[in-house]
C-alpha cells in the first residue's frame, strides 16, 4: 500500500501539546488505562442490573448487545463528524488538533492512541443520560450502558493493536489494512476502527471514496 505524506512522523514519538506540565502529562495515556478506569464501571453496571434491580437474565445480555450495537454506530459518527470536523477558526483548529489531529500527525505515538479518561468520561455522561431516557432507567439502562462501555473498550484496545500489535489473524489484518488506508490513503474514508460495518452501510470505504472522487 502506497503511503502519502500526510503525517509528520511514523516513529513512536510524542510531542508536547500543552504548556501546563500537568495537562501535558494527562494527555499521554498508557494503553491499559481505559481498562483500569472502565472495567469496574462495567462490573458495577452489571451488578446494578442483576443484583440490585434483579433484571431478567435474558434481558441483560440482550440489552447489553443493544448497547454494544449503539456503540458501533456512535464510534463511526463521532470519528467521522466530530474528530474529522474541519473548523475554520484558529481556536476550532486547535481543538480539532488536540482531539484527533495530533494522532494523524503522529499515528504511531503509543502514548496517544487511547482516549484520555477525562475525554471518555465527558463523552460518557450524555450517553448515560440518553440511555436513561431511552431505556427507562433501572436494570435496562445499566445493562445497555455496560454493553456500550464494553464496545468503547474494544474500540480503544483495537485502535492500539492496529498500530502496534502483530497478529496472524485474517480479520485483524483486514481491519488493519482498512485503518491504515484511513491514515495514509484517504483520511476522509474508513472511519470504523473496531469494525468496518458502518463504512459499508454509509459507503465510506476506501474504494467507495475513490469512486466518488473520480465522479466529481
């Protein structure tokens, strides 16, 4: 796969993003940090659903899968329309760089491949509020939210793996090729990280992007 020069460095190196040393330190995240922060949240949600609310043992896995499914769609839309939004103001460009632009400039920076806990918590709060309204609270909300958080963890771990792991697995190799094409061939296509399903649905696969570009 040919790689276009739309990055600054392919080395595992990191740059300073904030003048404040504490903020800059907080922007560098070990890949296991999301697991430490969010696995207890998943366990707490499942405890609430099964023990506190005594939600049905069939309903819990069903709604867990519903939450997981909602995550896959959220992953796609957040990556496509939030992380790849191109603001016109200097302030907006700075925010865009902090959220995602730095990753495209330094795609193999192992310290900035998973989401900082502050950002994931800020994003999780409105999602939990939405789930609470959509599922009516109680065991249903906790079951679905546990599924969504697990989906997020799969996304973060897979994102790290796509850049640094070497697995002899056909699906992983296909997913890695898909993500590398997003970085080095067409950044405005291939928005799925943990899966390629929604890119197929919304025709943002690499080949579809090429066809649209040729038609314009």
